[in-house]
C-alpha cells in the first residue's frame, strides 16, 4: 500500500447524547478540530460535513443549486479530506458502526452536490476521559491497494481507517417501521441538572436490568430525553402509560422501576 499525501480535517464525533458536551469542549480546545454529534443536542454530523464540504443542503437547494453558503473553502477543491473520530468519554457500549452508517448516508444524499471529499472513520473509538492525541491523525495514511485491506495511521497502536464509500448500511430498515411491542415506556431525563446528578448511571442500571430480565424493547422501552422539568427532583424517570413520575432516582431504584414494570 502506498502512502497517501493529503491534508485532513479532523472531526471528533460524540457517540451518544451524554458525551456531547465533553466532545464539544474537546473540539474547542484543539486547534483546527471540529466536533459533531450523532444524537441529542449539539451539531449533527451531517451539518458539520455540509459545512466542511461547502454543501448547501437547505430545503429547495437541489443537486444543481447546492452552492456553498459557508465562508470556508470547500475541502474537495483544496485536496483535503475528512477524518471522523468516534468519541465517548468514559467508555460505553455504543457501536462505531453508527458513525459509518451516518457518514455513508451523508455521502449518498450529497453525492451530486458535494465536491470530491474523502471520508475516513477510525476503526477504534476513543473512549478516554481526555481529548485524543490528534497529531498522528493528520499524517499520511497508506491507501488500500486491494479489497479487504485497511489503511492504518502512524500512531503507536497503528489504528486502522475505514474509507466511507456511500455503500454502508442505510438508515432505514423494515425492522424499524413500527414501534416495538412494549408495555411500559420509561423516560429518563438526561437534561443538564439530571445529567449532573447521576442520570447516566440511572440509564445504565435500567438497561442492564432490562437485559438481565430479557425484556429490552419487548416489554420495556427505555428512552433518554432532555429536560422533563421538575429539575429539583433530579434524576427524573417517568413511566407510561401509567403516568408515574419518580424523582431523586438512584441506580438501585432505577433497577426496581424496571422490575416493577414487567410484573
């Protein structure tokens, strides 16, 4: 494999809603690094890619009319590619496959209007509590010369990079057409106050308990939300359709809420 000489724009991508604030702060700390989100608040990855590629994807801007409204020079015109780093401070179970899926969706839907942009996603997600060392991420990467080969960077781990082709799995699936057959819908507030007072641990406890009981989606649907408003009672959990509100929920209490939901 030959080394590819190209300038790169690095984008740190938050892998879940609870990581958005930390990843955005990392992007602000690191010169020349952008940040994006897959879910929750923060700037969606597709909007960041539109900005970097100089694509106007506003309503009514068809493929022929997608002139950039950005002051940034389109990356494709200057031979610069985009490298996406999945980040989840503190670790977690979110699969990096969603990052490839969303990037592939962007490439497919913007293909006619976007310049020739090279997209790569790092195979190994950054799970640390501190920002990743982005120095090696700007260096040349070997280009795959045969099917099945994956380029690696020059970091100590030699992390591989997967090119994004636009042929990744779609965002739509027949399995996601209808709501799952759950009996209880448990909403967990992950707003600012609840997040600061343990809602992440509450969610993890609920999901772990639901998996142990074998009721994920089938009987109990657990959904993280933004602010549910009785903030002085953080962390807040709401159960529907019985309309039961729980305040000051601990991980142990969260597990019990799931158990009671399936009785």
